[in-house]
């Protein structure tokens, strides 16, 4: 499958017209020698065949300036969107369609917290950040505007240090969703069947720290990732191997920018986050690491019953006043809007609920030293320095697996945990009583960790960190353990692992729950023609060519009892009409919280379901959508990824910025996770909401053997061959050399010179 097959019809014509009208200009490749001001010495850049870059600088300062220059050059529009998301100014650029995001996120006041985060940086880290910012702004001043800005008739304002720090808050918001579960528990307390379907996970036994008893969960997590590490006793090379594939929403350009960064004491390879210096996930000369999300219980909602003036409330009987902020929101194409925001002792008010205001408490509402943690992590060379680096990683909490060249492996839960009164209850707390306050935080040195476990194996896949017998509890929303259990099972199938076997595990698409569902459904006496054969031949692997997964999910969506379906169709906020998934920065309906729990719930309640009616409705819907030929009901046609770009959602510009839908295997429970919305009101084919954004397999014995790939390509420029050239190899499960194994196809030297840019 060639790269060009992913371009939409009309791409070439759209590109030609955009060039002729000045709507787009291709970014010219860097000259073999390019002048960049602020450098202390020349910096060597080596680009491989996919545009992945090796930065060789003589100092850390120069390395980060070059990194900022490359990020700004290749991902400027993406970076601008990330900072606008964090600060609530998307509508200024994108118009009224983005206003819902601004109205909600402006209440959270992330920019103020990002500004305060400057004070927690060391002088050295602040200097490196300033160099990065200078590099970004030089790139923006020294090249044509990206096509997005030309079409929108806009230009980015200069990048700042606060913009970089704001990116941490934007990422944390997407990864910490416990507050949504608590809102659901409060409003569905009289709907036990709905709560059971959404959150009834029972006791979970697949914990990251073994032998700590069963764990509970506040509900199923909606964002997934996998990482695991094995000691040399389990590898062909006799050295540790470490794998990681973070699962996030697919987008164009890629969430990540791959890089091997060298300068001063730094020699670190992996994926970087456009907008921030350093490497987020990867490997240096001594250690390797990978991240998965924890989603701990560090968010609480408080209902504050207000007095008649709408600004005063009683706190333990004493009159207390909310702080008021008036936020000016600029909206492209229409008049500005002033939003009145309120802040309480608990945190910002995020919702008006009758005569009460609902406030959100969260550990992210403070200065965050995450950037310092990343930079220290990039320099860590053993277990002790690794732990010290992760002590600054407060939000978003992560499961971090570790390996080093000395042969050690480890795990650490990085993130700030809170403590609460013993009488704490689920749902929304009483915001008129101080007794609902948090009692403190867990010392970072006490968060759960493992070092060289006897098994020589550590696996995390968003499953619970510890069980109820562990001295430090980590409550939160967790996966039930299907992916973690499957990874462990696959690891036992080979005594000696290598790059190939780890890669095969990352691509595994077996689902126990859907296999059970298909087996049950195959016994139903009134199946349409061809269904029974497809279901009986289904081996539980959700491959793109398989028909059985489409049949199962069509039936599953129709089999939910009518009363329960009507409950789940209610809006998340009663005064906010639901839109398409992700039309708001919070769920649209209760259905949005349904995930891996639904199919097992249906299997458990099989005898209570109207399967005859569900099968008939599913057959009718399938025929209307895919046709009468059952062979056309393939999972890859009904289950597709549409990498998001805001201008790919507009018909006129879609051929330029969008790409063909990607046929995806797997589902929410498979190792290769590809989760879809289960909302029965949405049309088929269904869009994949979460999938692997990056895959790495890192070798601690031979760094040159480490491999990685990310979705979708290095460049953010829609006319660049590197905008989408990783799509085909990504879908095929390929990975390419990362770090010393990289082969440079093109060399560039950045030479000190030119005028200094103002940041």
C-alpha cells in the first residue's frame, strides 16, 4: 500500500489551486547551511528518509534552540492550537464552532497557573526554555506562513515561555477524567442498571503491583495505553527490552515529533511534544522509559448552594464570596463576548446547576514543574536519578516503566495523590462545608514502585496500580484489565523475546469479551443468512477483513434495553444539547462514558435481552449502511480512524488537510486498542476515538537496535511528503531505527548568524 493512497480525491487539484491563489506555499527544504541566530556553535542536523531528525549540538542551550526551531518550522499551527486550547482562545482563530471549548476552558484559568509555573523552574531550565522559545520564533519569522494561516487570513503571535508551560495543562485535561465519573454517579444514583453498565467493574485482580489483593475502580478509563518491560532473563539479547504504545486521539499532524537530541550532557531519542523542549518518551545513553495514564482520583466536584445574589454562599454558616473574573473571548467573524467566571475555595466554578454552582478541585490547579521533570529525566542515568526526576511529575499521573543498561528494570507511579476524610462519599461533595476538604497529599517518595521484581516482567495497561492490601492506595478510574492480562499471557508464550515478538504483541487484536459475545450470538435461532457461519468462524481476533466484529457491535448497540438506552441518551449537562463526540471539552451524553464494560454487561444479562428484535434492527441498519452483501460488512469498513485536523472538517479544505479513513482492527479491549463511541444514535461507520499514537521497542543492550514509529508523519505541512508518509508503515506494524541506528538521508548545518528574534 503506497503513501499516495491515503490522499483524498482532489488533493492534487486543491494543492495546485491553493498555490496559485496564494493559499498555500510549500515550505522549502532547509539549505545545506542555514543561518540561525543565538547559536553558540554550528549544529548538525541529520534527517532520515521519513524526516526524523538527529540534532547534534555542542551545548544543551544550542540543542534546545535547534529543537524549538524545528518544532516551529514543522508544527507551528499545531502548537498554536495547543496553546489556544489551554488558554481558551480557539474561537479567535477558528470561529464560533470552537466557542464551546473557550467558554468552558476559560473558566479553568490554565494560563494563570502556567504563568505561576515559571517560578518553579531552576535558572538552568529557564535558560533552556528561553532558548527553545527563541528557536520557535525564529522559525516563524523566517519562513512562509503555513497554509492554515493563509487560508484563515491570520498569523500566529510570538511563542512565549508561558505558552510552553500551558501545554502541560492542555495534556493533563485530556488525561484526567475522574470528575466525569463523579458527575455521573451523582445524577444516575437512581439508575442502578446504568451505573452497572458504565462502571460496574467489580473487584479487579490485574494490578500493576502484584500480590496486593483485589482493587476497586471509580469507573472504566476512556484513554488507554500499554507499556511493559522484561529483564534480560526473558530476552534473546540477555538485556532488558521495553515497549510502549500510548493511545490517544488520532490527529493530523501527529501528536508527536520524533527526534534524537544531542547537546552537552544530553543524548536522548524518542518522541517530543511540539511546544516543549526535551523528550517525553524514549531512551538515553543509560536508561529507557515508557508512559501510560493512571487517571487517579485527584479531582472532586463541589455543589455550592448560593444565596440570592448569586455570588455569596455560606461556608460552615459564615458568608463567603466567590471571586469574579471577566474574561474577554474574541470570536472570529462575530462580536467579542465577555464571560463571567467564578472561583471558589475549592477551585473554579464549571457549571450552574439550578440555584447551585458546581466547582472543580484538581491537583493541576497549581504551579506544575513537569518541564523540569522531563529535562531531569532526559539526563537520568540510574534508578536513583530516575526516581528523583519523576518526583516533580505531579500531573497528569503516569505509570512509568524503566530499564537501564546495567540490566535493571522498574516501575514507578509518578503523580501527586491526595488524601481525604474517612467519610468521603462518591458523587458531588457539599461545597458549603469545610469538612469536605482534602486532608493533604501523599509524599511523592511513597507512591507505589517496583524494582527488579522476581518475575522479571512488569506490565501496565491503565489497570489498577495496587490492590486494597497495599499501604498506599491509588483510587481512580481504571481499565478492567483485559489488555494487561492479554499482554502477560502473550509474554509467557515465548521464553526469549526480541524486537519481533514485542512488535507482534503491540499489534495483537484478540478480544475475550467479543469472542464470548460472538459465541453466544451464534447460537441464536433467528439469525439472518450468513451470520451464523461468520460468527462460528470468528476466532476473537478483530481483523480489518473480519465481518463478525461488525455484526457483534451492531447487535450490541441495539440489544441495550430501551429504558437503559433512554437513560444513557440524556445529556451530560442538562442544559447543554449533545453534539457529535468531542463537540465539547466534556462528554456529550452518558453514552460517552460507556466503554469496555458494555459488551461484558450484555453477556452477563444475556437472558434478559430482546435479541430477536436487536438482531432484526442490526440487520436492517447493516444493510442500509453497508449493503446486502455480507462480505462488505468488514470491520475495516465499519471501524475507521479519521485523523483530526480542524480544516479537514470543512468540505472545501478537506482534500488538502484530510486523508482517507484508516481501516482499523481491534476495539477498546484489545492490545492494539481502537475504541469507538457506543452511542447508538451515531451513524456507521464509526470513528475510532483512541488508538496507538506511537510505538517503541527499546533495546538496553544495543541502543542502535531500538525502533519506533508514530502516527502520521513528521511534518505539519499538508503539502509535505512527510505529512502522511508514516500511515502505511504504521498500519502494517512497521517500526524504524530510533537513535544511533538511524541512517541520515540528508544533512543540514545550522550556523550562528542573523538577527536575534524577539520572543
